[in-house]
C-alpha cells in the first residue's frame, strides 16, 4: 500500500491516538480480546506552576475523561480509566478484529510496545496535513511530555521535555520526533539530552528539549500541563521579549572531550552506537540519521562556525 493510500486510513483523531500509543502504549491480543494499555506516568502528586499548584492525579483523570470520549467515538472500543501509584492508565478493549484495530497495527508496523515503536512513517508524508502531525505530537506529549520549572535553561527560560524511555530497540524515536518538529512543523528543538554514558546520564530516558514559547504550537490536552505551559509562555514573553528561538544547526563546535567510559560497549546501546565514543549530543544524532547538515545554515553562520572550531574539533565531528 502506498503512502497516498495510507492517508485514507488516518485523520486528526487517529493521529492523536497514535501519539498516545507510541509514547507509552502496549498492544496485546489474547483469544478474542484485543487490548491497548496506555500509561500516563507522573513523578509527584503535586506539580507547581507560576501562580499555583496542581493535583497531578486529579488533573490527569479529568483530562482523560475528555480523551476517553474522543477515543470511544473513534474506535467504538470499551475504554476505561484506572489509577495506579504513580500513573493513570487508559485501557482500550476490542472484542472484534475491527478496521480500527487493523489500522493501528498497520501504523505501528505490527510492533506491540513502546520499546519498539517509531514515529509512524505516514507523518513524514507531505500528503498529511500539518494539523494532523501536531495532533500526533500532542498525543505523545500528553503522555510523555513534562513541563515544570526544573526543565528551565541556564538563562532561566522555560522548556518542555518529551521523554523517550531508553531501550536498545528505540533509539530512532528521539531523532524522528525532532525531525517531525523541526523539518515539518518548523518548531525548533534546542537539543536532545541522550541517555548515554558519555553524556553523564548512564542509560536514563532520552529528553527532547523544546522551549515553552515555540511549543505553544503543539500544546497539551491535559489541563494542568496546558495551564502550566501557558503560564510559562506568558512569563518568558514578559521577561525575555527579544529572545529568538533558533532551530538546531545540526552541528556545533565541540567544547571539550568527554572521558572514555567502559559502558560505551553495552547491549543497551543501538548497534550503530555500540563501541563508539561521543563528545556531544549532536554526534549521537548524526549516527542515528539526523538529516540536518551545514547546508541548512546560512553560509555566513557556517563560515563563522568553521573559523571558530579547532582542527581537532572538526576531525571529531561525525
């Protein structure tokens, strides 16, 4: 089936559901019961905004009631909500092999868990409206995005982080999300904080960092996340009215060498990274297929980069 034909099997609601699933979804089938479980995690019961504090569990449950209705209308499945100690779970049960079920499996390429999911190929097609691509990213962010003061940059501007749990089978996901944001929706990504021992984070989750102001074009469906985002945007626009948000240049000057680490050889790494040493986040991005190159920079900016970079740094670029 061609991508043009696949477009017939997607719309804004399907895009949003695929965002939820690929962020923290599990797909299973036992006998005649087909099931999708989507976990909405939270780190604490309370989260602070600028002017107030939000009860995380209550806010997620309220938001999920609206999401539940949206998914019920789309799928006709039995959709329920359950609370856990540090998460709220959305459960979809299908009693028949419906077109919606088969459609989901098609877009996830028959994969059954977030350890293996990638951004569905259809979202990189020019035939898909950008609004649907935003819906996909909003679904992903509702589950795996966090917006809190602890995310702020060194200049005190606020950031949203999209978290990708770290498995050897899903290192493609951060680069694909970044590509969708920057190349398709022109939403700048500041950097990807990889869960890689060379970057001092062991094998923790990967973090895609996006400043709050440009993330306004995606937003959240969960009320507490959207309320905090809006407060941060208002704060940053007031405190830094002249700040510009530039896309990742693809390459940057290497400031220092990272120490070698014995965990550079690990079964936890993607095979393209295993046994390799990295001095910067963007070198990992390049190894994993980042499409950004010097060609996207204005010529004068690239010349300035080359003048400032040492020969040793240039030799170590990937």
